[in-house]
């Protein structure tokens, strides 16, 4: 049986709230009236929303439809109620129902959205708050949808560049393990029956096979411990800073990560400033969404500079993280009063740069993978055939 929450006024005029278990809303209203109460609000109690991450694509569709409804003149609660019913994502539907309830209870839309970090980021909430304050909620929502689409495209490009080599190396690792466990022992038995002295490469490969067969659990545990250790180290402030610096220095990959971070930083800050969010709040939100501790620290130093009456471009240039072109254009934007437009132009430029960096990374990875796999697999095969060649020569 569902639980309903109600707010009603007693016969003495006092307002009271509570919950009651009855089959339908009509039964609750009837029950309250029988008890001489004036019903103010009755709503089914929402089940606890699971904190599963809502996909960006669903948030984009939600935001575009929401903006269209608001622009068409639909009341806020009615628009949210329609969105809750028509969205195909059950998690987002549950979140939207809770937002409707909070808005009806007197919360602002931004406050209601801010309770659901799994669906709406701090950037999203702050822009909605700015839209509510300025009376341009529909415009802000459309701007948000465009931002989310472009930001998601950048993230997918970077992830796509990582997936291809990861899949190839995973398949190669499985193939090598199969060779060492199932194929090499067959050759080992054949060589043992002949009693021929084995060359050094062959002995190394056979030793690797024995190690993997006898100590696979120790090797697996060692790899797991290393991965866990890196994850825990990365979770610390110092570890995150060290590893993020190393990633930015990796050839080609570091260039890709830096360009994607610059694109995200400039687009996020430009969108926030254009929406009426203050520069200090915008820099703090942007720093949290940077995705790299080096970028985060540089942005926060810039925020401190602004708070002290200085410019944004100075600390960014001193950090030696951002390319000179970026800091120069930001300085021009500050001087001309068109910082938000300049940041959007930088973001558009670096979107194209990310495309070029992804292509460069994939072009480099293909020959590298071919060479590495050829050396490893080919070396193992040659090592196992060397004794056979010696046997042929001995017979000849």
C-alpha cells in the first residue's frame, strides 16, 4: 500500500503535516475531511532514488524539452510533471518527480535540482539559479543543452581514443597467456624427450611459462595490488597532482589531455559567465569540473587573483600549463569586456584541436602496437623454433 504525505489545516486553523497509508489519494482526502481538516496538499511519498549516474544524453534531451515547454508558456510544475511521465530513463523520471514535489513544497528549481548530484552538476544548478533570478530560464536551459552536448562530444572523443589501444592490448595479453599456458608446455615436453641443450631465448620463454603456471595467483595478486595502490595514491591530493602531471607529459597523449581540458575549461567558464554567474563562482565550478589536478590548481590560483583585484590571465600564464595563445586571448577578452565570447571562441578552436590530437594519437598507436605485438609474439615463436632448427642441423 502506498504512503501519502499530506499538509492540512485543522478546525482551529493550525497547519499540520503527516503521512498515512491508504490505497489512493482520494481515500486520503476523504479521510482528512472526515476528521474535519481542510486539505492543502496530498502527494504520494516518493521512494528513495537510487544514486545511479544519469547519462548525459538523457539530461540533454530533458533540458531541451524543458526549455521548449517553458518558452511555450507552460507553468514550471506542469512542465516538470510532463517530463517525468515521458522520459524513458526510470532514474531520471524518479528524480524529476522528486523535483516536482520539492518545487511544490516551496523550494526554488535550482535548490530542488541541487539535491540530485547524480543527475544535475553544480554547473547545471548554478546556471538554472541565474536563469531564475534573471527571468531567462528558457534561454539558460537551451544554452545548457548546447554546452552539455559539446562537452559530452569531447569526453567521448577522448574515451574513444583510449578504448582502441586498450582493447588491442587486452586481446594481445590474453593471446600471450594462452601461448604460455597451453602451447609452450607442448614444445617443452618435446624438447625434454630429445634431451637437446636449449638456446637462451627458449629457456627464457619456458621459464616464463613455468612461472605463470605455478605462480599465476601471485602474479594476479601482485597486479591487483599495484592497481589498488595506484588508485589509492591517486585518491590523495598529492598523488593526484603527481600522476596528473605525469599524464600531461606523456607524448601525444598528454597533448590530447591538455587540449581537452582547455576546451572544457573555456567552454564551461564562458557558458557560466554568459548566463550571469559571477566570475568567482564560475571559476570555482570550473575548477571542480576540470578533470585534472594541475588545471584545477591553476584555475583556483586565478580565482584567488581575481578576489585580490588582479586579472585571470596572469596566474594562468604563470602556471605554465595553459598555452600562450589561450592566456593571451583571455587577457584580450578581459580588457575588452567580452570575456565570455572570447572563451567560447577558444573552446571552438580547441574542439577542432582535440579532433586533430585524437587522429594523431590513433595514427601513432597503430604502428606502435604492431611493432610491440610483433616483437613479443614473434619473439616467442622464434624462441620455440630455434631448438627445432638445431635438431635439423644436427641430423643434417
